[in-house]
C-alpha cells in the first residue's frame, strides 16, 4: 500500500492509541507499528512485518532528539 493511501495521524499519541486498540483484538494475527512520514509530516501505521529500515535523515532526527 502506498503512502498516499494510508491513514495519517497528527500525533504519536493518537497513533499509539489506535495501534493499542487494534492489537487488542484476539483475531488479529499481525501487530501494527507506527512510523513518521517526512513527506506528509504525520504518522502512518504498518504491519510489523513490513517495517522498513530507517532513512538516513530519520536516523539523524533520532540522534538529534537523543542529544537535545
């Protein structure tokens, strides 16, 4: 599924609540995970098995957050 078709969340808290509720369903076989979309400046969800490696700028953003 392309980024354009995915639901966008404005905050990490909103996406975390959605994932928590989704993953509680006993019929769900795969868990969801969230990731920041630089292009849309929002959060998306994806299956854990589809988790992509971080882009170089995402690694830099994480390092900046740890330093500050």
